[in-house]
């Protein structure tokens, strides 16, 4: 019997004595179905690891630590779970002729024969501990359980409508319902569905030392969703690379790709980026909704007076319009909404982007390719020979691009572009620092829009509260602590975040003749700031405060997006005290009533009036 042989080997190796073996065998006769090794461990004669390593040495069979091994997913699909549980064996890898097994009893000929009959392959045993084998069976044979957890919020009737387009259209729903579908394909498909269902803008797959972390960016904030087993890392990354038409054999450098997804009635673009890290390649999938490019500029969150100034700026036949702000603040979507507003069959619109995020109907879009020499500046020169009326330059990254864009506006073109600056006024200084002459900036510039995205309070759990003095000080306002504001308590709809969706806060700088003269004269920033406020610009912070007061967002969210250091806070306090908080017009000392909007100024301790709804 196989059990007797194992016992004899353990005695011959000196791990246990003959008396201990006889005692264990005696207990085994009264405990039917219990393995000899388990009885020896229970009696304390040896540990599981001692037994496994002894068998490995005596039989010259390799010992395997399953916890640190990476099993091939195709291998354990060859061997059913019932057979693995019966003999306590686990498949590690296979080729055309041999399947490599982790076994607690490598001398069990019945197990080897049944594996050969079931798989049609020769069995090559390795030795492992019973605990490791049992844990591997529970973990890997139930891979679909975390996937099912991912999909608990999805309705069954939506599956049929989900299609991922790779080389040809295929039905995710059909593959999810087929038990024979490869688990990695089901996993990747389910992760994408989960991200779309949760309104994620980005899906992050981050390898760790012992697992793979899955995180989603929802409304600009990262949320950890779940942790996947380490062995899925390689196959999952390879699957995503195949879908994105990347090189799956290249793991030493970063790669970029994209593919399309159809989900219910949505058609989405997925932009993929991989990056090698210490524990493997991280993958970020950005979910792009083409409908976002069809936003109406009138519905992006601009106050009525700012909207009027913006429309006047973009409806001019020539000039430069700049949208500025940090990465991910909505600059591209805002630019697209401007293009959609002015688009018509009478004008020729050409965009230069890196990369093309959304496809715009009836607009000629060019993707920058730095490796091929197709830079922003080179492409812009070529575009000018294509008889355009309107040009969108994705970003003014270098002096050459900035100067060419301004020159193009002076020759009768309307140019839209972006910069990375904190506010509208600093964009003018940035252009000068890039080498654009002040006279050219003054002549070409129509206006600048600075923006941020803030999360909106969830309407389902919206409640009133009274802010603390610390909150008000951090936000740079001198409102009274008795003032009622709004926040989200947290509910199932918003995932207990208290927020659902985002809205923009804006700073629209209109460039009139006075401001053009100041730009050409290269005046200091503070003097320019005072002039643009006098011209009607509402600072970002004040636009945000109006949305806080009207219950769209919270003070906490506003201070998260707009940082004020101690010095800047004091300066902002002064600005707020010098402006009417109703219409944001300059307030002169001694005024008790605003001459622009007839707002009465109130007590010094609580003189910011109730603001209108947006």
C-alpha cells in the first residue's frame, strides 16, 4: 500500500520512529479516510513541511512551494476540482505530453493513473504540503468568485448588450455565461464592465509583491475595489495588450494603445498605458465617452455673466483662446464644447492633438507622433497650408509652437489651445516666459479660461450643516459660522462618498483694449490682476464659493481643488473683502450698497451676503 511505503520512508529517514509509525497506523485504522501524514502531524511527531521535504529527498522528487509559484491557468482547467480534492493534488503547468502536479502523496499510483486517464497526459509529480495544496485548490478553482463579486451590481439583462471590439466584435455576455470561457478573458471583461458601471474615468491595475491591486478613479478620487491573486498578473496584462494591439513580448518599456467598447447603448474608447515597475507592469485604462465631446458650452457650469464673456471670446473670427488648468481638470472637454458651438459647414476646423481623445464629426483631427517627427510645431506649420479657419492646438508645449500659434491668429485664424498654469493671469506671464513677445500676446489674445473640476454633492443624501471656523478660514472666507451650507451624508448611490458627478468652476478673463495695452506694456502681475477684475473677471475661488453657497459643492471639496497657502489665503481674504460677493464687482471703501447689483453690505463680522443659486 502507498501509505505503508510513505511510513517506511519516514522511518528510514529518521524523521519518526517505528513505534510512532505503529501508533499512527493504529489510529489510522479507527479513523477511516484520514491520511497518515495528517495523523503524524496531529500527534506532533513531525510537521507537514518536514514530511514533504523528507519525501522529496528520499524519492528524489522536487519540492514545490505553491504559495510562491505561478500556476498556469490553462493547467487547472484540464483537471477537474473533484479529482483534485479526492487525491489532494494540484496542477502547476503542462505541455503537449506532461502535466506537472503538486502532490501530498507522490507514491499514490491510483491518483497518477486517474490523472492520465482524465487529461490524456503523463503525470510528473512534485511534493507539496497538504495545507498548501488544499489552499491552492480553494483559491484557483474558485477564481470566478471575485469576478462574481465584481458583477453583483450588474443586471443580467445588460449582459447581452455588452460587446468589446478587438479584432472583431464579440459578445462579452456570451463569454461570461459560458463556463468553458477562459477565466482571464472573463476577468478582464468584468473589470471593464465594473469600471463603466461605477462611472470610473480610469481603471488602475497595480501589481504588488503578493497580489494585484485593482483601483478605480471616480469623480477624480481613487477608490480601491479589490485585490486579485498574483498569478493573474501576467495573463491579464497580456490579454489587455492583445486587445490594445501592443507587443506582449516587450515588458521593459512603457507602451500605449487603445481599443473600443460597446456597453448597453454606449460606445466607449479605452485608452491603455503600461509601465514597468518593481513588481511587474502597471496598467491604466482610461475610459473615454465620445458623448463628453458633445457637451454644450452652455451647460458646463459657467455662470451667466461668464458664459456671455466666453461666447463673445470664441465667436470672434480670429485670435487666440487659451484654456488653462492642471492635468485632468477638463480642459479638452471644454475646448471640444467650444468647437461644437462654433462648428458649421461654412468653416474648416483642424485639430492637432496628442493623442486624439474623442472623435469629432466633420472635424479634421491630426494625432501628434513625436517619434516620426510629427511634432506640434511641425504639424501646425503644415496645417496652416490646409486653408483652416479654426485650429485647435492640443497644448503649447514649447516656444516654437506658442509663437507659430500666435502668428497664425494674426493672419486671420481662430486658434484654441491649452496651457498648464494655476490661473488665467499667470497664463499671460507663462506665454511671455516661453518667448512670445508681449506685443504679439496683446495683439492675438482674445481671452483665457481657467478651470477646475469639483465633485457635486449627491442629491440623494444632501443635508444642511453649519461650518466650523477652521473650515471657513481654510477656504479664505469670513462667513459666519451660523451660515447654513450643504454636504452629502453618504449613501448607496454615491458609495458613501457624499458626492456624485462633477462640475466646473471657472475664471473667464476677457481681453479688452485696456488689458491689451497693459500686456504690451509688460506691467507687473498684481496690476494686471486688478485690471482684469475691474474688467469683470470672477476669480476661481469666488466662482467656487458661489457654487458652495448655492449647494452644488462643499467648502471641503473647494479647498481640496484650490490650494491656498497662508500668504495666499490672506491675499484672497483681501480680494474677497474688496469685491461684492453678489456680482464680484470691485467695492470701494465706505459703500453700504453695491451700485452694480443693489446688494446691501452687512455687518463687518458677517458681511458676505447670501449668494444666488447657480
